C-alpha cells in the first residue's frame, strides 16, 4: 500500500475524505430546493365519534380530488402528538395555512414529497410517498407532473443507485467474512481458555462505555434543555413500534444466540446467530484436533484469506460509494427543518463529540495504551464510511480490515470484538436515545420529568441500543421502547424523523469508533501487545486492502 509512504497514490482515508467533501459540495449544488404549492389552502380539523380528522384542501374545492392531505387520529392525544403546532386548536376549527411548499425526491422505483407549511404560523412537515407518480393522490400526481424531474434530480437518483450498489457489495462480503474470520480467530486462540477472559473483558467494555455515553447525553440534555419552549414541526408518521417490552428485547437477543438453523441464520444475515455458531464451530475444531481439526482449521484460514482479499477490493471502491451517498444525503435535505430543530441537533452532536474525543480517547490512551489520534487516523476509512452509510453492519468489513491491517490488532481479537460490537455495542445510539427522548419529554406540555424517570430512560436506552440493528434508522425504531417506558406517545417521534438521517450518520461513526476502541482495549490484554511494542508492520500495511 502506498499509504503515507509514496506520493504516487493518496492514502485511502484521504481519498475517502476528499470523496466525502466533494460529494457534499456536489450535493449542495444539485439540491433543487423546495417548490411553492400554488393556490390558497384551507385546513380543517373535525372531531367525530371515531376520533380526530385533519384535512387540507385547495380553497373552493368541491371534490376530494383537490384534497392535499388528510389524516385520521384515534384520539386527541395522538393528534396532538403528531401535530403539536395545532395543540391549541378546538375540536372543530379552521386552520390558517401559509408558506406552503414541497420538495420532490425521485427514486428509481419511488417518489416522495415532503410537504411543508405553517399552521397558524407554526411549522408543520409531512411526507407522502408512492411507488410511482401514478400511485400518488391526485393533487400530488398533478403537482409532480407539473414539476418534472430535471438534470439535478437525475444526478441525485444516479448517486443513490451508485451508493446502493456499493452497499450491496459490502453486504455481500459481510456474512462470509464474519464467519470465516471468527472461526479462524477462535481456532487461533487454541484451547488455552483465553476465549473466556476475552469474552468477559469485551462485555465489560461494551457496558461501561455505553453507560458513559448515556451519562454524557443526560448531562448535556439537562444543561442545554433543547426541548424547553421548543416549537416543534408537527406531522411525519410515527415509525411502527417494535411492540416489545424490555424483557422481550433481552430474551429475544438471548434466543438469537442459538439458531435453530445456522444456514438460515446466515442467509438471513442474523449476526448474533452467526457469531455464536462460528464460535461453536471454532471451539469444536479445537476439541476434535488431530488431522480433522487441522484440515478444518486450514480450510477456514484459506477461506478467510480469500474473503479478506475480496473485502479489500470492495473497500477500494469506498471513495466512489461515499461520494455517492454524500451527494444523495445533501441533495435531498431541505434547510427549514434544520433551523427548527437546531438546538436539539446541536445537543446530540456535542454529546457525541465529547464522548468520542474525550471519554473514548482517554479509554484508548489509558487502557488500550495507544495514541488516540494515531488510532483514529488508522480507523478513519471505517469511520468515514460509517458516517456516509449510517450502518455499522455495512461498515463492518472496513472496520475489520482497518483494525487488523492498519492498526495491527490480531484477528483473534478483532474477529470477536467487532462483529459482536456492531450488533450490541452502540454508544452513539444509546446516547442519542437519551437525548431524543428527553428532548421530546421537555417539549411535551405538562410532562413532569422526575429523576426516577430519567433513570428509567437511561436504563431502557441501554437496552434499546443493544437491541438496535446496525442499519440506518434502527435507533429511531427502537426508541419506541424508551418512549413507552415513561409513557410518552409514540407519535411524538414524528417530529424528529426529519433530521434523523444526519444524526444517524454521526451516531453510527461513534458506534464504530467505540467498537474499534474496544479492540484496542481487549486486544492489549489478550495479545499482551500495544502499539508501543508492536508497531505497524510495513509488510502488513503494504497488503492493506484498498490501498
Ligand atoms: N445506524 C446505526 C448503526 O448502524 C444504528 C442507529 O440507528 O442508531 O450503528
């Protein structure tokens, strides 16, 4: 690899950084902005025996064709949670709608419209999606036909397709990589009982850092108070609740440790099942030993070498994938919601930065005995990819490759700590859950936030982060558990969905950073090495994938 050693080719992390910045600039340039929705709009809220109904129509409309938006709510609470800007509205009332505009996002097989307006002067946002223009409600179909996609929309759609192809390549290598890597790691540990001590340290590390992240979140949200007096944009549909209590979340995770059919677990990409089965296979290869054991061990070592090489090739495409994702992310975002939720976003962001650059840096420095800055540089391709894809799972092949090839940590450590960490160790997500739920609580009129409730939120946030999958928006879905635990309405999530993507990108980077730091901590103990006594091997660096 040419990294830092020859000027002929830029280091991978520099190329990814350039791709990210370039993608962001290109995304801002192709951002088409919002389109004004012409015509005077009337909105009406009506209470009936079955609940609340909100409808918005072009003025003078006589047919349902001219309906722009309509939604029903089971009761007043559900209505207010979705449209807090209308909390003061009476059961039967006409609402003044102003400053109406919409943003159209075209996909290959989807079209969605973010419909923004003000209700009695307060901002409201709703998203309407369909598989094709023809399937949209009549008004919006007409609206999209009158505003057909231009070159900029095509660039956005192309970027999304390119990004998705890269993501598929990453996903393609993930399961075989985890499986072969973990078996090779466990057989490499041999039958000396080192596995048990590594397991213990890893779990302690996961729990301790998640709790520290939650504490940072709690402190900042209480100091900044982003929700106090906030005027929240209403609308957005609450995500479907995972419909699980705390005990079920924990129990389901334990059940997943024993797959009834390991092959279907692999086909379904169920990480926990794959991890435990691979550990079993590795352990029993050691137990069997002899010729059979040796042949199996060699087979998986060879398979792992092939998967690492393939991963390296996929990683070399990371700059293209990252640029594509950044173009898509920046070209499809409107600025309005960012202004409204700025204080909330700032709180999440500040807390994540403090956790990553102070708490985890100290842990890596003191316990992992590594220079945190140098370690961050070594991990940067994975961190930047985590940022642009918002998925720990998709980033896993990069994380494993960076930890092993760039930071020189043994495969025994990384093959165990990283896949498990991508599944259950999510510091960024835990911190985010706490800040978001307390933000909603602070912004909910009449909700009395006690210390006991804050502790409940902290505990449930930890469980929710363990249960969240390493995929985009998983933290938002799991938040339902935390909201339920303190009796906040699930619909309240509608207000923060609009800005979840950018926060997801930030918290996913912290999730991956924490997993990487875990490798440094656990690796130091398990291998008895640190950077000080095992400097990066140039030969290993030279074969680092992607460089
Ligand atoms: N996207 C995050 C991850 O993959 C999970 C979350 O939504 O918080 O790590």
